[in-house]
C-alpha cells in the first residue's frame, strides 16, 4: 500500500487587504501518495501557487493542517520545517533561481553546502549529464540558454534525492521544444528516483501526463 507523503486537512488561507478579508483557499482536503505525480491547475489567481507554498511548508495556513512525510507542520518551528525541506523536498521554479555568480556545477551542489555537507561533485556531474549538460559544468547561468538553466535547476533539485519535488510552472519561460524536453526529464527523474511530483501548471497537456489532477476554482478544490 502506498503511503501518504502530503496531506491537507480542511486547509484555508485568508489575507487582509484594505480592511477586507480575501479568501484565497477554502476547505482544501487532499492526499498525495508516495511516487505519485499530480498537477495543480486553475486559472490565474485561482490559488494554485498559494496551495503549493502551503503544502511545501513555505507559508502557513490561516486554518487547517498540512502533514508532510507524516509530520503535522503546525507542530514544527521554522527551523524544523526548513530541515524537512533541505533533507526531503526539491523545488523547481519558473524563474530558475540560479545563483548568477556560481557555475552550473556549483549551483547543483549548493543544497549540500546549505545542509552543512561537503559538495558531492561526482553526483553533481552525473546529474548534469543526466539532463544533457555534462559539457556545461563550468558555465555560469549567463552563458546558458533558458532551457539549459531550467535543466540545471532540475539537477539541483535532485541533488538531495528529494522524496517530494514541487515544480511551479516549470515550463512557463521556455519555448515549446525545450518545454517538452524539460517535462520529459521531470517524469524520467520522477520514475527513476520514485520521487513524488507536484506540478503547478496552466498547461493542460502537461497536467494530463500526471496520475491525478487537482483543479482549483475560486479557492476550492476539484479532483479528477
């Protein structure tokens, strides 16, 4: 039986704007199993990215609970939540978020250094090779195309062998051909490592490749 790696229970998020309360998410209940690939879809402003940041423990809900790898996040302090992220969770964002002053291999080994460990250059090279960038290890982000930068970001996300990978519009800044390559890599790495994949996307063709689709509509959840 597959175990649950992410669970949201009656999750809600409300923010205050000009003395009025704006409900972004309301009564979200979901469960994601180990090794699953799921897509979070919805129109712009529907609350997709907010849901992802709550599930990843990057933000706290107004009410309800998120459990990650069996741990209720509300019972953990900032340091404990950060430890779960650094040890078990990978992230890929639309804007790549590479460090401009570091080479490709230095960007990939960064999660090791953030954990206080020695850089594993051998593993970093293997990961860069697996995303087709073995010949670009010492290039800076400025010397790489958008697609190459996103592939470096993918390699970096897998440096810690994450149990969960969150990808927020990972193909949003890429042309169609490059986007297809990155998607192929995402699912290949997902299968190869057994990583649970949570994709936030407006691309329905990408969403359709996932095991399940969570649709956010006006802050509420529909599952298909």
